[in-house]
């Protein structure tokens, strides 16, 4: 089990997603089917985040529900090798 950062975009996009695309119906633990793109935000920066951006107008389907997993603690060296800008 896992999770993902979903970022809709502008405030107008968010209003549309809540009202039309089904974002207002999703609760913690729901298993969903969603269509979108994988992006880095902000782009061209050392500290960016990988995000999933839904495609407006495509409804979210709730396909199940499950327990919310406990967080997993990992040391920082699990996420980076070497320093900026050579690091990975």
C-alpha cells in the first residue's frame, strides 16, 4: 500500500475537480482509479516534488477502501546519493 501527491493546479481547477470530477467524494483509505500526468513541481529546481496532475473532466472512480498504513521511517541516505548538483 502507498500514497501519491495529487495536485490539481489553479484554484479554478480545484473548484472544478471538487464539483465535477469527484474529488469531493474521496476519503482517506479509498482506493481510486484516476487519469493524469506525472510531473515535477516546481520544474528546473533542485528541490522539486514528483506529483500526479489529474486531467480535468475525467471523473475519479472509487473502486474500494482499505486501512490506512502506518508511516515508514527511513534515514535520509535512503533518498539521496552524494551532494547537489552531482547527487542522485
